[in-house]
């Protein structure tokens, strides 16, 4: 009898861990909210302008604004 209860609680714990892992994944996706207009690459929203400018120039020979029209640098 005791064994059955133990197995059930273990299953429950595993289910909980899976749920946490999934919500963490969602958070990670939300954090990536800068997207290149041209190649659709995504960048973390903490990415600084110089890195985006470099992507735009190196990958597309464009300016930051052409690749990331919605990007606003936080002053
Ligand atoms: Zn790009």
C-alpha cells in the first residue's frame, strides 16, 4: 500500500518539474523579442545597438533601422 502512494507522489513531482521547464522555455522565448526584419533572426531584448548594427552591416549591408525598425535604444 505504502509503495503505491510513493509511486503516485513521484509521478506528481515529475509532472510538476515538466511544467516548470515548459514555463521557463516560454520566458526564454519572450525574452527574444528583437527580430531582424530581413532574415527573421531573433535577438535577446537585452542586445545592444552595436551588436544589431553589426548584424545589419555584416549580414545584409544595411543599417540598424532597416533591419530592426522597431528597435529603440534605451538611453
Ligand atoms: Zn538579419
